[in-house]
């Protein structure tokens, strides 16, 4: 068990894994679509933390470049996801994922 | 790229303070009834994460995170929450019917993480310290406009497609 006072890369990875786990729980258990989308943003942030921790570990900036692209991608995906949410909300006055069942037979 | 010294990057106080803030913010995001509270908790998480990026000697990404993520994406989320905010949703059930299966899957994922950690933590060797370089933004710019130029252009194309897609999705009449 590594010392808890000397902060190594592993600490950041464990923190990233914990955030990822919280995001996964949010995606799997919440009914509100907006909160599901925010949990997806939590997952992306956990990945970013991993990337930047490794970028510092290896010394180059490649991980930071990747993290910038992940942030860009998260912005695009949040915009499109929220557009879909608004379009759906206009049809059915609900924000619950349970009631998104128009394609159900 | 040769591996440089192990980063003793932070005083443990700041690391534990910021990581505690991030985890509390994350827990608040997934458990709050009110979506606005979740959005504000996510903003707290993002700001704490930006401070952790500063500790990892990535000031450019920290700035990008604050400006884009906390200042752009989360404001977009808050706008949409205001648009679709119905008081009826606050009184309904907050967790869906398969929450048990979801928690079981998340526990399995957590077990997988613990197993990976237990097996793999010997990979990271002890290293010596280095000093932080002062031209992080310059190096990021050299990389973005050099080897990663193609990905940079594709990212701007992706943003264009996302803008058009979001406008078309949210229009009343196409």
C-alpha cells in the first residue's frame, strides 16, 4: 500500500476511477434526462483526468492535446443531446427516460 | 518520448481537499432531485478538477476547462434546464425502476477497477522530481498546429456539424 501522503500518479488514477464510477451510477439509475447527460459529462471528465495525469507522468503534452479534443467533443455532444431533449420535450411534456418509448411496439 | 521523473506534484492537503470537493460534487450531481442543484454541483466538480489540472502542470487545459466546460457547456445545461423545467418532475420518482441492476453493474465495474489497481500498481516505479516547465501553452500550441493539425481541423468540422445539428433539432419548423 503506497504512502497516502506522497501523491503519485496512482492517486490521480484512483480519483479518476471514482469519478467514472459516479458517472456510471448516474447514467444507470436516474430518470431525468438532463441528469443523465450531466453524468455523461462526469464520465468524460474522469477520462480527462486520467489523460492529464498520464501526460504528466510521461512528460509530453500529448495527453493534454487529447484532453482538449475530449472537451471539444463533450461540447458538441452536449449541444446535440440537449437539442434532442428539447425536440422530445416539445412532443411529450416529460423529461423522464422511462417515457421515451415512442418506438416501443 | 522518454519518461521523466515521477511527479510529486502537490502537497497532499490540496490534493485531498480538491479530490474531496470533486467527489462530493459528483455525489451531489447524481443524487439531487432538482436538476439545477445537480448542474451547480457539476460546476463545483469542474472547477475543482481545473485546480487539479493546475497541480498536474497543465495550465492551458485548466483554462480551457474553466472557459469551455464550466463557462460554456454548463451554462448551456442551465439554459435547457430552465426551458424544460416542470415542477411536476420534482415530485416524481427520481430513480428509475432498474436501479438495483444499475447498482449491481456499477459494483461490478468498481470491482473490476479494484482488481486492476491491485494487479497493476507495481507498474508505476518511484521516480525523481523534475522542475515544471514554464512554456506549457507554447508546447500545446506547437503540437496542435504541428503533428495534430489534421485532428484540429476535424474537431472544428465536428463543431460545425454539432451546431447545425443542434439548431435543426431544436427548431419548431424545419
